């Protein structure tokens, strides 16, 4: 997994979210944005089809603390997972439209 900040409140995540280190990296990046004054965080998840329980739990804590979270994701399997947990509205999840590939 790799992560970079597009701006203070937008975090782009590529690769698969699967390890404790991935969860800690995401957490630190979000905490840094909040410390810098962001009250709204947008996560763009490019590749991952899953998300660890540590990340989900942390996102719910952040929402509970009054920070708005929104997620744009590319893999429908991750949308389905979050939907199964009834988190689509809580985490403001939307799917990125499929882009047609031209040869």
C-alpha cells in the first residue's frame, strides 16, 4: 500500500490495505490532517478491495469525534463490504465511475 496527500484534506491510497502498518499509516495521515485543522477528510482508495477492521474502527471514531469522512473507491468489492456493514452513509462512500480504456 502507498499513500500520498493530494492536499491537506484529501488522501490517496493505492495498493491493498491489509497490514497493521497500512492501518497505522492511514491513521497517522488522517490524524495529521485533523491536527492541521481539517474537519473533513476525503479518502480516495484506488485499488484495495478490502479494509482492515482497525481502519474501519478508526474511521468510525473520527466520525464520532465530529470530523466528516468521505470515501471514493474503485473496487466494487470494497463498496459491498462497507455496504454489508451499513457504512455507506456513515462514511459517505461513493464508487468512482469506471473509465473506459482506449487502446
